[in-house]
C-alpha cells in the first residue's frame, strides 16, 4: 500500500428497513467491502516481502487488501438507491460518508427512504382470449401482485415467471417471457401507483399456438459420444418411441418407463423436466439433451428428439482413510467395482471389499503386537430402477425414482483378546417417493446370521464376576428373520435455509413370522430353552427410533437447528436381550459430540466398578466399546449455524456453536451395568451435557466438518461432581484421580470430531 491509500475496515448501511438490509448490502461493490481477516492474513503471508507487498509473482491465495476507491463508493450509492426504488421507495435518496483514521476507512451509506408506494389498481391487457381465460383461472393460485400491497419489482418478476410456467404447462411451446411487460404510473396522490400488465401475441399472429406431442426419436450414443450406423435397426416401442442404440447396451423398455413426454399429449414443460430428472436418476447417462422438431404441416405437432450419452458401463474405485482418535489409530482401505447397466435396463451392480485395522497408540509393543482390531467386509448390491414385486403396482416415478435393492454382505471382525464376530446378511429393500417430501423404505425380508465369540480369558473373567448374561449375549450364534420400515419427511429441504420440520421414523421387527411358524411345527430347543431354526436360536424383538428436527432460518446463512432423537428396543418371546448390534450407543460425531462414540452411559454407569487391580485394568481394556450400550436412547441437540467467510482455501466456510444432551439406558437392572437402568424419576438427572463449536468447509461437492465438543455434565459421577466443566482449568489433578480408578481409560474434557457432511 502506498502512503495515500487506505484500507476499508468497515461498511455500514443506515436508515434501511431490516428486511431489506442484507440484500441492500450486496450492492456495495466487492472491492470496497471489508476483507475477511483470515483471507487477508493468508494473502499477506504469501505476498509480502520485507514488510511490503510484492509486485510480481503474486500467489492466488487469500484475498488482496480492499483499498478505498471513491468511484466504487459512488457506484455503490447509486445501486443501493436503485434497489430501494425497486422495493416501492421511488423517492429514496442515499448519501455516503467517509471516516478515515490510521489509514483505515469506515464507509457509511445513509438512506432517506421517503414514502412507501402501494399498488392502487391493477389492469390486465391480454390479447389472446384463451390465454386470458387461462391466466384468470390461475391468477389467484400463483398471483404475486395485488391491489393494496407495497410495490415490489421482484413481485413483477415472479408474476412474469409464473405466467411463463403456466403457458409452458399448457401446450404453448413457442412462448417466451418477453411477451409479458409491465407499466407503472406513480404520478398519483397518496403515494400510490397504478400497474398495467400486458401479455402480447407473437408478431403478425392473432393468438398463441398450442402444440401436441408426436412420435419420439431416442438416440443413445456410445460413452465417447460416437455414432456407428452400421447394422443397427430402429426399435419402435408402444407405437410412439423410436429407439436407436449405437452403444448396443440398452433395453428400450426400461428406459421408456421414465419418459413422460407422451404422444398426443399437449406439450408440458413439467413433463420435460421430470423426464430429464428421472433419466439422470437412472445413473447411467452422462448427458441428456431433448430437442423438438415441428412437423411442418398444419397439425401443430412436435417430435421430441433425445440425444443421450451414457456413462462408462464399468468402473473401479479404490478408497482409503487414516483414522486417529482417543488413543487409537488405524487404516481403512477398500475397493468398489461398479457395473451401471448390468442387464441393459440401468441395473446397478456394486461389489465391495473393505479392510480396516486399528492400533493401540498407547502401547509400546511392536507394530503388529499393537493391533487392537481387524475388520474385513465383503458386499454385493443389485439395484433395479423399479419396484420388483409379483403383482402390479402403479407407476411411482413422477416424484422420484423407485428402486429395488437386493443385497448380501459378510463381515469378519476381531478385537484382540476380547471379541470376534462373523456376520452374514441378506435383504430385499423397496424404496419409493410418495411425494417430493415423503420417502418410504420397506425391507420385507432381512435375513441375518451372526456368530459372536468372546476371548476365552475374557469370558472366564466375566463369568467369575457374575456377568454371565453379557457372555450369553455376545458369545453365541443366532439367526434373524425380520422386516424393516422407514419413513422420511422433508429430506429434500435439508440443504435449504427455509423454516421447516424434518422427521424420520424407523421400525425394525424380527422373529414374529418364525414364532408363528413355531406354533404350528414346534421347533426344537437348545440347552437354554431357546427355539432353534437350522440348529440356531432365532431372535425376536421390536426396535423403533425417531429423528425429529426443526430448522429455523434467520436470513442468509444463519440457521438454528433443534433436534430430538429417541429410540427403544424391546426383546421378547425367544429373546431375553437385544444383540450387541441392535443396541443403541451414545456419543459420536452426530450425537453428544463431547464424547467419543460408545463411551457414554448407560445411565450413571461408571467403569470404576471393575476395581483397581491389574486384572480389572485388563478387563476394562478388553471391554472397551463393548460394555456401554443400551436398549433405550434419548439424544437432543441445539446447533446455531452461520457464515464465517466466503472463500478460505477455495471453500465457503461456515461456523457452528452447539449444545448436546443425551444418554442411553438399559431396560432393566443388569449386573454388568450397575446404575444403567432407566427410571422415570431419575433419567433427566442422568442426561449428559456437552457444548462446543465447529467449522464446516463447503466445497460444493462435499462438506468437510471439524467439531470440538467440551464435556459440561458427565452422568457417571455423583451429585455436583457431574459438572466436570468446573475442573477444565485444573484438569491435571482430575485426570490423575480418574486414572487411578479407570486405568487404562483416559479422561478427555475435549473431544474432536472429523466428518464428511453435516451432523444432521
């Protein structure tokens, strides 16, 4: 910066109504808005030398200092004045003022709004009588201009857009927005204006022409966009779709199922957009273009012509991640093979393999002796773009793509000196969209085989301590035959900043069909009296969970989210307990974030119950992530979100502050979790509380999230000792005392969470 230059430090707008303030501020020219501190600091780091700005080899990192420019001040003043006029303040005047101190400038734009003009009378001049009748029939439904309301040019633009949509929905293919114009007469008394709406006809025509749809021509190129015309026949389907497939890989019938532009229908832009959406939803096409050719005769028909370029049919994706958290670190690596068009009807086949290994970072042993757990997962999914059922169902594609998913998976998990598990799952799931806001997912068949085995030393130790039920729950094999259902409301709005409720409810039930069959054929029993199928006990339970949220917008990127997430699982009949996998856990990056997942609860359960001997320390270590679970869950969150900066390292950065509450409980008194039972007169006092803040780096394609949660109230302690926040500035002694009774567990007042996507 030269001596005569000053840095813009602050810009204020005064005299403008709060509802217009944020939009008015956007008319301040970018180069005289205050710099983001973070972006300016980054720019200064990479573009200064010896205390001065470089003049060459500038790095495009951060944001250059915004230097005061009087011409940009004047442009901004005029633009704000024009904006206010569009909001009905025709006589508004804006002045600018400048304050400079210590080479830093503060700009103040002050508005004198003057009177607010209202619409006195609206007159319509529509030359086409059919178009006039259509508009008058729909005006009340979408009308944005009404007599007595404040004049607003945005309302006129919305009215023009709604008329455009209306005409395009009723066959008027040639209609363009320019056929509508407005005239405003503000030379009236009492600060009122008369408004005239004109809808004109095409040049040299007495009316607007409507068009019907004729036969469609559908051309599918190769994935490289090439057309090889040798030895190809055109396939006619339903006497209206003419297919020619240069890739030789597609079956016309499944594709035509999601083409909503039908022969002899009036042209309708909605059908065109739905067709685009559904064909892209098939996830097999890279590019789709729909053009129309007029027949050239007196029939006024359109020939839809589709040019479609498919994606590559097969792909393979290798993924890996390094994980570090609370004394453990590890590696996950996986590969996914994808065939997007297995049988020619956009059927998606995915074959997955994933291997994960975790190490105990606190161990001093050799690398492979520090292995904490190993996890191998194999999976196959076949997704068919329709509901594959043995009976006729109505078409459900207008609001979203229906899908049938047939899946199979196998998992092999081993935790050193603690637990091993073998899991085999097969299911059929139907997903469909009732409306754009309502989603359904139904799994009528879910078959699971699980075999869990505790380490022999750990098993004997647990039995000696009276934890036999825990051993029976985890050291066993079982069979599960059940069904699942989930309903979701308003997931389509999750990326918006409107005010809305979100809801997701799920129900998981198993064993009832087998119990009914048992009443007929009387299955055999094992030594403990449990009924068996194929020599394996089957599970019987019902589990439900709800996720209810309210999203409240405060304008711009400011948003408050309130969430409550209860759940309960009830074993009965042939089961006395939920299996490990069906239990709830608390904590984690989307729950009570001040606790690592599976380290909170149940109830007031404290792991000091194992004692302080060396054997107790080993038992505590071996049961890590295995003993803190429950059949009842209650979590709640409050999160306030706001914008931090528009561009840091090419990401839009948003901040969040949050408060989390919650815990899990056992449904009854179990010896291995003393204090973990749910009791109505105690559960509120056993809610954990955490607060924190975080950053979200929005790269458009994904959001990288970093949260830091601080423990405020920890229910494992008693009375006022639950409020561990009191020790945060004197935590060394607290941690030493905790280590004596909880070794090798380490108490962390702050929990860091990394994630992709928003927490909820």
